[in-house]
C-alpha cells in the first residue's frame, strides 16, 4: 500500500511501532487498522535517496493491507488494457467494515 | 524507487515499454535512465485499489535504479535513529554522471 505521512504520523509510527499515516481526505491521523484491527507491526524502516519517501517492512495483522480484503492494494494487473484481479481475498470487507 | 507520473508519462510508459516519469522539479518528461542508460524495462503493471498509484515490475538495466549507484533508492535503513547504508554500490555515480 501507499499512504501519506506527515511529521505527526511519522512520530507516532516511531513511538508505537505501528504504521500511522495522515489521511488527507479526513484531515486526521490514521492508525492503519484502527477500524479493521489489521494493524501493521513495523519491522524495518528504509528511507530513500532524497529523503521524501519511506519504505516500511511490516508484519500485516490479519494478512491483508487493503480495505478490499486483498493482501495488497496492488491486487490488479493491467492485461491488454484491462485491470485483472490477482490472488484471493483474505477477508470479506462487508464482515470487517459492515455494509 | 518512487516517481511521479502524469498522463503524458503514463502514456509514454505504455507506448515504449520503458518507465517514464514526470519530473516536477524540471517540469519535463523523464525517461528513467536517459542519462545513465539504466532504463527500466516494464514487465508487469499493477494499479492500486483507489487508482492513484501504480506499481511497475521492471528489469533494471545496469542493475541499479538509484542515481547514487545503489540498486534501490531505499538503500538506507533506520537503526537507532541513524540511517545506515545497506548493500553495495553497483556503479560509481561519478563515472556515470560525471563529477
């Protein structure tokens, strides 16, 4: 998954050891998994060359990072101009988030 | 690596099969590897759940994506508050880009 971090979410990530982002749509701190329980336990942190991107290696509680129930948000591959879902859902979003 | 794409760079990527980005600092199309020769041959394209991020699986010509000569731009790991370089340089940036 890709998420946005500001200074507050970065600090919270370091402090708690769980991935925290900043929701630009909701304008609030977003502890990943706060609703679903599928938090991300941070194992390693890498910083890129120009220091404007962070790569978190995490343990994904529940096995799926994506709100659609797939392991990865990148669950669709472009094939001949169409997006084709790959892999299986780990959970049913209706059961986790409600209808 | 992480790069920004606009519609033009996305179209160019699909058309050429090589990763193209949009340089927001230089305000121009950026064919990755145009200077170093280390182009990225696109093998697979994944699109994320909310369709605002793209994951390219690529063959990295020259073995290094980063202008620093490391395989990945994420070559430094945070360890006890310090960034520690991991792995070895694939090339010497001075030889590729000049002094």
